[in-house]
C-alpha cells in the first residue's frame, strides 16, 4: 500500500470520529455548491454532479490538487449520509 493511500485511509478514520457538523465545516472551507456545481474555493474550478465519478478538475496550480481532494461529491455524500454505500469510490 502506498504512503498516499495510507494517508487517505487515516484521514477517513479521523473524519469518522468527528461530528457531522465539524466534518461539514471542514469540508466547506475548501468547497462550495454554486447552483448545481461543486466549486473549489481555492482555484474556483467547478464540476457538475453528473461528473462526480471523475477526478475534480482543479487548476494545475491549485493547492488542493492531489489525491485527497479529487472526489468532493463523494466526501460530501459521506458527511451527510455516513452509512451510505461507498459504491462510487475509485
Ligand atoms: Zn482547486
């Protein structure tokens, strides 16, 4: 298992022990829903919900460009419905 995958697993474990409101507050420091699009608050790139299974199209120099911030729709889904099946994970 690569160090990057291990880091993601650790982050998910930490997310699990936080309350939903704290998880949502942390998530919203990086993301915003504008109309129907997910928008990165750092690079202002957007993604429609029908493209949620594709990696988020951050700008090349965005500080959130990386494995931890590629599937914000999935992260939001887990925050609001933590027991939902994780069938959309990649
Ligand atoms: Zn970005």
